[in-house]
C-alpha cells in the first residue's frame, strides 16, 4: 500500500492527519445525563491495539486500557470512512455505557445518544466489522464533534519556531521559504506472522573492543513477522507489544539520535505452531541461531543443549555442527527508534524458507 506523506524541508519531520491525537470531551453518563465533571479522552495509537489487530483482524481499538485514552491500531487508517467512524463510535458507546457493558449495550448507547445505528459488515478490513451507512457519517460526525475538541495547534507552531531557530543558528540567517515535499512511501498493509516474539540476543562491540551479548525479552505480545516477498527479498519485522529498550545496556547515552544502532541480532526465539514439519514441528518455542554463541555457557543460556539432546548429539558435537552451519553468517542490525520506542531490523544474511529463519 503506497501512502503519500507530506514532509516539511524546514521542520524535517512527516506531517500527518491521522485519527490519533483527537481529544474526546466526555461529559455524559451511561443514561445520557450530564456528568458533573467533564473528562477529556484522547485517541492515541497503541502498540497493544496493534498486537490485538494482528492476532484478530477485526480488532482495531479498545478503551479502559489507559486512563482517558481510546487506544487504536495504526491499521485503522486503512479502513473506509464508514468503518473508521463506526469503530470510534463503538468505543464511545463503551464509555457511555460503562466498562462492563456488552457490545450490544455499547451500540445501543450510541444509537440513543446520536441516532446513528452501528451495524456489522464483512469487508477487506475484517469480518463482522463495525459499519455505519455512508449517509449517517455527517450525523455521526456532528455527534462526535460534541466529544472531540479541536486539536492543539500550539505544538505544531512551537515545533516550527524551534526549527526556524535551529536553522538560523546553523546558517547564520533565518529561513526564507518553507518547502513542502510530497513523498510516496510503500507500507505493508498486511504482514505474515511468524510467531509471538519470546526473546532475542543482540551482539555489540564495547568501547574497549570487547564483544557483548544482551538478551531482550518480555515483549508483551509483540509478534515477529515477515514480508510477502520473503522468497526473493526476505525481511523480518517486529510488530506491536512493548519494544522499549534500556539503552544503557548497550553503552548508549546522550546525545541520543532519533535512530540508534544497538548491534546485530544473533539469535531469536518465537512461539508458534508448525504443522508441516512432522516430528520436528508442533506447538513450541522455536530458536534460530544466526551467529554462534560466544562460548559453551551462552550455548546453554540459549537452550541449545536441549536441542543437542533432542538431536542425539553431545554439546560439543552440536556446537561444532552449528559452527559449520553459521560460518560467514551475519545477523541483521537492530535499529532502535528512540522517539517511538520501536525496533527495526536491517540487512543480514538470513533467509526465510518454510522451515524457519535460516543463516
């Protein structure tokens, strides 16, 4: 899916107009009476909402996860307007009807308050997905305008002023023009899932030239995914969950770049069910070694001694076999987006055959 993004050459960051960032002013109780104190709800992109969507296609949003926030998956932006509006309306219905309200009760609350009926239709975005009639969009928008506050423009103005200040400091004069650049970027609308990410090992070189391995885990449901063109252009992705990284583990400190290279991913484990591998498949945690462990102690930390046992080999023999298989292999660089707390995998010598991740 190709998505045009407007970029300001002065500010240097993409300008978006997504659903995220909307603020909902909630001053109604479940029975439609005014609440004494109005509460403001923000609509924000949430990694957990994206994880839920990747597991169940029709899931795009939820409430009561974070106080004062309606959480949405970024994938909601790809839906038709009648679905997007219906989904947000449905979540407002849950706010109106209460935390323990059923789906039916949430829709009934919206119908009573706005006169808009939420229906369920099948479409490319999922089966049994919230939908409103196109001729109800205007009515729904008027209703939502009673909840949605105008976005705060001060942040954009402050960012522009800051950019102008930095431009002048760098050039010795103020900017003369603000150039808007329209860039077309390819984005994946769907990614095949590999499995739930369990743990991964990142190898980096210290300031003293020593090799250090850091194991990251507890990703809160993040998924390891691959691209559709894996046969010719294999690419791994980490999607959803909690991808926050303590940069001190990698001896990275201020001044931070927006993108920091952590090291190479040398081993990764994920949980899934493989039904095409016979006795070697089934429901399990699958461990893929791209580069060798530094020693036998790490060999055991990665659980490779259990794999050696299953293969009927001694640890030493299995270690030697892995050494031969991984010769010349290089794991992908792990790049960390420090602003959005996300990991990106770049390069590497791996391939993605049906059996798993190969060196």
